C-alpha cells in the first residue's frame, strides 16, 4: 500500500476507536477529545517530516555565497496539513456545541 493510504486507514481507525464507542449522538467529552488530539498528533508526526531537498544559497560571515541543500516540506503536505487541522477543529466545535436537549430522539417501533 501507498503510505498515504496507510495513514488514511489509521486516521479512520482512530476515529472509530475514539467516537465509535458512543451509542448515541452526544457532546464529546474531555477525555475523548484529549485522546483524539494525542493520537492524531502521533499519526501526523511522520507526515510532517516528509521533506524534499531544495537548492538554496547561504551567505557566510565573510560574504561568500555557498549553495546548500535545504529541507522543505512537500507542497502537497504543506497545503493539506493546515486544511486537515482546520477541518478537525471545525468538527470539534460542531460536536462540542451539542447538548442533551438538542438531541432528544423518540425511538418508537411503530409510530401511529
């Protein structure tokens, strides 16, 4: 498998493990949120270190210009990572605003 697919599956499994325990729609507790944040950081840490080497010019103290290779985060990751974090934060804000009165559901077998 491609590493991106592996990370995607891991994030999906994390979501199931963190939020799949809920038997009903309810606000996210502090413990579940803390676990989610910790585990998502563990999953994204390797992604944050996928870099490309780009040529750059470094000026030494004596004014000499030297060409060096500089690490740069891959462009697709640099674009997607902030978006992923933003979506995660938006999802948390939506789920954290629920209260039991908003989620009152009447589970009747035969509504008549």
